[in-house]
């Protein structure tokens, strides 16, 4: 005797309901992805439920016309919950007020708080907010389309949204359409139609009326559907779009005794495959976001954007100490570190200073702004008194445990600005053999942006042993500390450890920036070349073995860096292209690659599964 569990019967019932639903409710644009094992006879309780809820009825029905109701009611075969539906649900055209969402038994209710526009086709995208109550199985991409008029609009516009700098697809971004050719509406009003991108960055408007539209993209952080926050990423399409539909005829000839000709075809909606590139508008909106006195001699100021050279910092009520401090900027110039260079301010529990910088006012006009800050020193932990009043610090170097990279420069760094340092402070020796060392001539160079950092410049030889030494008390910081002595040995990398890459650019515009980067999210730059003459190949040498990406930036203004766009000036971000394959560098090998730029396409990191072989030359 065969015994079926209640869970099995429920699963079979669901499968049958899905078949019926596909016939009756084909307009829901369902994308069901379920993985069902062969669920035969099992013990009481059965296997875990992995099937999403099934729709039993819906009002309005999909593609209904002349709809005049006040709400939407969708009944499922089990109890459901609406998880963050107000965040997930996209209504196009957008509603002025958010609808009220509730559940009654197994029915999901969406009640309108306003009258729907007459003779308009509406689409409700619920995302993946609907799931069953017990197991949390999501109903995938539920979508309902209906019309308040006698016919349903069905014209389409489709495309993709990418990140302008990385060309990665932007999931959950919004594509927005305006029927008026006025860019200012994108900053003040909700659009006429909205579509959300999927994980591949794809968006689709499929319920459009005839007309002309302006297309924008946005990462809508405040969920108001328009560009009201300067930190939101945006995109725009240059041309006005007019959706059309046509029948494309395709004629096939079947070889028979009489050569029968059969005419087939398909419906084509245009425009399609539009490519939008999201960027942060290059509008300068400066403000001080954080500040802190991290030690007796150091303060840190953080800004939301890179600061300009016009910034001014002054000490207030210095009592004869004057403006004795040094500043250091971070690599992105959005963080400033300030060190006091006199003992008077270092010993003060509280220091007042003013910081003046350019900021935007409520009318988005740039003006000078001054903040007065109170910097309180952190409390010192209680310690036993020491007989020796001299405090020592450890110098940091970029010498590691592995062989020293021939691409690097030997550097040293102190924790605070150095008051004095001499050429004879460091001793650098090179091993001639196992028992003999000889002195190496070098020059000491201060970092342009920091008096804490210095470089030792010398002819770095491959596969060579070195010894770097410094005695204690030779380097003094403004805070009165002296260095602790150290002695460290290191060995440089062998020359045949490295490989090289020769790049031949094709169909590229210059000037440009050619980069070899790590194939990860941060895209750490390994090598960078500023190029202008693209008629000759470029060689990237002394490359460590590994897998990399090659990236080209069309540097249209020639400033040596990638620049974002400006909506007001209708300026797009500078174009970025990736070589359509990963590059694997091998020791003692030279690779050659043709890098073809394909204009008008998003040339991102989507590599072919089978990449074409590179030209390899053994350098031995």
C-alpha cells in the first residue's frame, strides 16, 4: 500500500495549480525557477517546501481594460507576507501617494489612495517582496498590467544600465521616461514611466503609448524617483526616443521538387538595447563630514569630496604658539591629517581652530565657508612614571618577508612629521659575497605631500642582498620623539621572475590612460601609462606573474585621470573600455595583445568562455 504524506499531496496540488495558472493568467510575466527533487513516498512531514505560492485569482485580471476599481486583490493558495513591498513595488506610471498594502487571509490587498488616470495603462512590479508565510519562498518577479481605458498600450523601450567607471551592470537601478523634453524635470518631478533593472542591468518599458520620450537612469537612494540628491548616481540619453513596432519578415526556402517559399517573421519593438552609464554628477558640493583629535599632536578632518588648494586652517588663541602645524592629504584628498609641531599645543587639553573652504549654499552657488572647531585631546591611560623621559618610535618600511619588488622604491615612514633628518642617518650595504658587504650610494628624498615619509633612491639590482641600518636617536619628530634603531636584511627579486606585456591599441582615441589592474573589485593598479601616440605598441615590463585586466580610459581633457559627467552641460563620463579577456602573466615570458576599441558598445569584463590564445615569446 502506498501512503502519500500531506506535504506530497500539497506539492502535487501546487504543480497542478501552476499548470492551470499558465493557461488562465499568462499575462503575469512569471519567471519561476524551482528545483524539485523526485518527491515520491516519504515519511510524515515530507521534504521541505521549496515551491513559491500559487495565484488562485486576481482582480483586475492581467491585461484587463476599462478598469475602474479602487484596489488590487491577489489571492494565493496559502498565507503570504509582503516583505518591504513599498520599497520593492514599482508602479508605472508612478502614483502620487503610496498605496496601502495589507493581507486578509490568503489575499494580498493594494488599495489606491488616489484616482487612477483615465485611458492609461498601468504596470505593477512587485519584485520579490511576496513570499509564503511558513518557508519564505519568494514569488519571483510578479508583474500585473491593466488599463483604465478601452485599450492597452503595448509599445516598448528596452536597454541596460551600467556603472560608467567599472562598466559593471547596475541591478535595482531605475530607468525613467519623461514625455516632456526638459532636463529640469528630472530634478523636480516624478517621471511618466518607471522600470527597474534586473541583475544584468536590463530594463524594459512594455506598456508605453505613442509619443516622444526623454530617458534617464538613477540610483534612487531616497526613493522619490527623481534626481533630488546630488550624491545619487545618474545617467541620461542624448536623443529623444520614439517607440515603434513593426513586423520583420523572414523568408525561408524549403528545397522540394517545387522549391517552396515560406514567409515567417517576428514583431520588433524599437528602440532596444539602449546603453546608459551611471555616474556621480560632477557638481562640487563640499562639506566637512567628520573631525577628531586622535592624539595629543594629531587631528583628522574628513570631507565628503576632495578638497581644493584654497582650503585654510588656522589655530585660534594660540598664546604665542602661532600656526605651528603640518598637514597631509590622503590619496583622494578627502581627508586631512594635521600634526602640531610645537610642544605648547601638544600639551593643551583643548585646542580651537578654524577651517575655511569652498562650499555650496542652498542655491547651489559656491562661496567661502568657515567652521570653528573645538579639538579635545583623548585621555591618556594611567601609567607608572618612567625614569627615562625620552620616547622612542619605530620607523616603518615597505620591506616585507618576500623578495623586494624591483618596481618599488625603498621607503621609510614615521608616525608624525620629522623635524630633522640627515643623509648620513641611514646605512645601506650591498652583499658582494657571503662575507663582504660594500656601501651603496643613495639619495634621500622627502615625499612631496608628507614630511613623515622619505624614499631612498639608488640603483636597485635584481637578485641581490642588502642590509639597511639606522641607529636609535638619529631622527626626531616635532612631538619630541626619537626613532628606535633597527637593522633589516632584504633580497631583491630575480629578473627572470617577471614577465612583460605588449599592447597594440586599435581604433582608440587619444590621449588616454592605459592600465593593468588586478581582476578584483578594487582594481588595484599594477601599471599605468599616459599615452598620446596610439600608432605604436606599448610595453608593460617587470610584471609579477598573475591574472590581470587591461583597461583603457579615453582621457578627453588630458588631465591624466578619469572624469565623471555633468548633467547640466550634457557631458557624459569619459569612455572606459576593457580588453575582452583576462591576461595571465608568466615568468620570463612576453605576451602580445591587440586591444580593439569598439565604439558605441559597452566593452566590459564579460570575457568569452574560451579566450583566444595570446602570442607568447620566451625571453630566454
